[in-house]
C-alpha cells in the first residue's frame, strides 16, 4: 500500500496503540515521522484499519513514542 521505501523511511517502528471510539491512536519513533503520517498518510491508514478491524475509523492520531494521547505532556 505504501511501498517499501515509504514504509522503511516513515512507518518503521510505527505502533498502533488502540482504536478508541472511531479514532486510531498510534506512536511513531520520531516527531517527524508522526507529522508525515498525520499529514500524508492518515486517510490511507484509517482505510486500512477499517478494512482489518471491520469498524469505522474516522480519525488518526499519531504522536512521537512515549507521549500521551489524552494529554499534552509527557508521561512520568
């Protein structure tokens, strides 16, 4: 779906944490990769998650590994 070069450059180390309501939450190894996924690949990622999970995914939220999705500060 993304191709080997894009996967190796952007998605290597990407981790889906959960799907809460209709939002897929994930971690990425860097802030740059998280931003690229949010801007360029979120719609395709949501489509893939919907197909695999058989449930609606209307939003994708990707943060740098270790940050909390429900708050603006890093975990202790």
